[in-house]
């Protein structure tokens, strides 16, 4: 008999819950439980869930949070409420692709003792339309390509590199409950990234496994991370606290620092933290990924965010105009 998988959905109001639920009810894996923690309960969600008729082997539980728990509190509550041997976190604006749970669980069976199993990510817009170019680039950039299939040589390197998606992956339930999510006050907008790293640290040698299957769709829309995000700043703080022991993990941390340094610099500059931005501008990690043109823009951003943004806006408009002219021609 298959192990029970618990899909935990930390919902917040309406969003795209209908799409998320439809994708779960189409999964062919059994047994499956779907547990929704609604941090902004409303009659529409309750009515939607009341109309669903799951097949045998699927159960649905709806938990309205009458006192708001916040994202981390909501997810941690769902971890405790879940009954499965495996947990899948599924945010309410994303959805699973056909056969995802079966493919992920098959990966766990092929690699007994795995701590987490993940697949490829598809990028879609607010309407659910696939962005093919972004999908291909994202999976390539974050090590989700066919040659990477199987148990990863280092779970920590896999997490630090961002190979683990922000949702739609299997994680052992006992690990999820032990590690738990940290709140926004501790890790800002990178709570999923932080969770993956700490699962790797707690897995005691248990591998992270990649299956070459289109597992989940990540929806890019206007209601996600705000312009006031400090994701780069928080990510760098997490990375700087790590103490990698071997060459692979050290190299992964260096790559991740380089990837987040420019983001953190822009966040500091826009917030008026000039000294912090200047320190990053002079750091070795920053110069591993940026071009001279990017560095010039960042220097201007530190001096005057308004002028830098105005110039960037005019350049974007000019680029769109040229693309439009080429299309018409």
C-alpha cells in the first residue's frame, strides 16, 4: 500500500484556490489528503470546497483560522494537522501538474531514506498561460535538468543553489514538523528558501532527490513579493550564517552569495542604506556575476535612486519601442 501524502495549502482569501484544488483532484496518486488552512476565511472558499466531490482515496479538510496565524504559523499548523508520511506544501496561487505526486513518490521509492523529492517547475502567468522561455531558463539555471536526476551529492548544496522549489515538492513529514517555518520577522520573504536549507541541515545525510518530471506550476502575478521586499538582504544573512564543511557546499554558498549580492545592494540603495549598499558594491561576491554596465547602474542607484529609476524607465520604454518597430516592420 502507498504511503499517505498530505498536501498542505496555506490559503489566504480567494486567490487561485479553485485552480489549485482542481490540479490536486486530477492527481492519480492514492491515498491523498488535502488540508487547507485559510488565514482569511470567506464564504466563497467554503462554498467552493463544499461543491468538490473527491474520488475514493482523497480526503479534504478545511481549517478556517478565525485568529490570523500569518504564513509561517499557518504552515506550521498544517504540518501538525497533517497525517501523511510525506508532506507537500502547495501555495494557493500555484498548482500541481498531471502525475506529479506519483512521479515524486516514485523518486522516494527509488531512493529509500530520501529527505525530500522535487521535480521541474513550469512558470505561468496570472491566467495560467505557460511562459516557455522563463520555464526553460529557470530549470536550467537552478539545476533542474535531466543530467541532474537522482539523489543529489549534497542536500545542502541543492538547497543553497535553489534547486528545491518554493512549493510542490515532497518532504518527510517528521522533518517538516521538526524544522518548521520561520516567521517574516526572522527571514522576510525567503521563508521557503530558509526552510529548504534547514531541512538539508537536519536531514543527517538523507539525500534530496530530483526527478525529471514537470511537477508544479509557479504563477507570476502582481500579488506576490512587494517592491519593499528585502529578499536579497535576508538571503545573504542566512548564507553568511552557514558553515559549509566540504568543497561542494562551500562552492554552492559562494554561488548563492554572488546571486543575491546585487539584489541586496538594490534593496539597500532603495531603502537609503547607502553604506550597506557600498559595502556590497566593493565585495568580491558582488563582482562574480555583474557586468560593468550593471555596476554603473547600481552605483547611480546608491547616489540617487530616483534618477537611476528614471533612466532605467526610459531605457525600458526605448527598448519596447524598438521591439514594436521591428514587429511592425
